[in-house]
C-alpha cells in the first residue's frame, strides 16, 4: 500500500467514529426515530474487510450498518439524512438506520431481522455463479446470528452448491445482553463452519491491517472458485446494543479494557511508529472529517421530509 491508501483507511475509520458520535447526539435530541445501533469500536472490521473488495463484490449486513455503508462509498450526508428520515437519505428517508442500501454501490443493505439476510446472501451468490461473473458476496453478521436457523440453512447450502460467498462473523462478544458463551455451544464461532466443511479462520478485529490481509486472502480464495469461506473477526462494541441500553450485563472494567485497544488508536500509533504518516497528516484528516460531518449534519437537518406521495413509490420494481 502507498501512503495515500494507509491514510484513506484512517480517514474512513475516523469518519465512521464521528458520524456515530453525532448520531448518538441527534438521537438524544429526539431527531432520530426507532432503534439506533452504533458501530463504535468495530470500525476496523468493515474498513479492513471492504478495503479488500473489488467493485463487482456485493456487500450485505445486518442492522449495525452505518459504518459498512460508509465503507461502501455512501456519503456521511446520505447516511445522516437517512437516520433523520429525510428525502435526501440514501433510502429516501423510508428505511432509517437499519435499512441503508445502495445497489449501485453493490451494497445490498442493512437488514433488521437477525440472520434473515444470510439466505439472501446465498441467493446473490447463486446469481453470480449462474451468470458466471467473478463477483464474491461478502455477508456480515453478528455472533448472535450464528445461533439462528437461517444461519445454518444458508451456510450449509453455500457449501452444497459451492457458492462464491464469504461469510464474515463479527464476534463482538454479545448478542444484545447475552454473552457469546451463554448462547453459543462453541466459543470459537468459526468452529460452526467446520460442521459444514467450510474452510475458516479467526482474526483480531482491532487490527485493521490484520483484517485487511485476512480478507484479501479469503476473498481471493472464494473468487478462485474454491467455494465459500468463513472468517470470524474478533471485536467489541464500545457502546450498548442500541441507544438506551443500561448495560447491566457487563462490567465497566471489561469495557474499559477493550477501549484501551481502540482500533483507531492502534492504527494511529502504527502509522506514526512506522513513519508512514506524521502527526500533522493525521490531525489534518481529523479536522477534515470534523468539518465533513458538521456539514453532513447541517445538510440532514435542512433537508425536506419525504412527500406524502412517496408512500406509494418504490413498492414494486419496474422492469
Ligand atoms: C429473528 C430475530 N430475533 C430477535 C431479534 C431481536 N434482536 C435484535 S438484535 C439481537 C442480537 C443480535 O446479536 P448479534 O448477531 O451478535 O449482533 P450485534 O448486535 O452484536 O451486532 C436480537 C436478539 C431480531 N431482530 N430478529
Ligand atoms: Mg454480537
């Protein structure tokens, strides 16, 4: 990677962090309806993973989707406007936090039902196999999703049909208030892939370069026709499951310990220590992101609500 590529990864992670911090404030001001699940702490996962994809590779995820959308090229403006339910949002203000999507950027959403997008990912991958493209479907989901029936059905079928899909489990240690060891029969989630004969590995999700390298290798293997691959990425959500979570299920010293391993801080130190970037380079990015996010908030707040007629639009696909 050249210097600009390193700096771009840093930029994307800081952008996600600030968009999420702003979202939390907007939520507390009552400007965002419904649930809001923040990605703070997990930025290195999607930034490293999606930096390894080619444009023909599809990305699909669950409801913790703001960061994933940004990594797929959706702007902070379009994300924040969507969170505020505005017509200028990426889903025209009708999807909200859990339903960001832009098929033109090969980002297939944001899905609210735990595990339900895994069969969709299998279907997308089947489409690519059928049409003989060399696209890989990258399907991201949480540790909790791996205890759901849909997970097992989709993962099994992916091996039976040798689908070009990369299964990516973001193991952030909890599904709502339930710790992994209380809900999963195996502590290493990747072991579930063994049951379906799918090659798998586990990587530190606080180290963006480790995520990127593992993702590049996994995507290349899938693209080369060897069938599905399963990557477990170890991470932690620094905030509650969603806004308003009293977090009675975990100790504050546990949260603090993980926060000392902040993926942005780790990468910042690495860039300085390796003399890839200077403090001035990184401060310039921090300032640029701050400005970009403030402009995005203004844009979202000043944008119009969807018109009443919009209720009847985007119901059916026009062919
Ligand atoms: C089928 C279904 N069951 C239950 C829920 C309620 N629910 C929402 S998020 C969640 C936890 C999922 O945890 P995980 O997959 O680890 O994702 P994370 O929130 O940690 O990113 C649950 C049980 C749901 N949305 N869908
Ligand atoms: Mg989880």
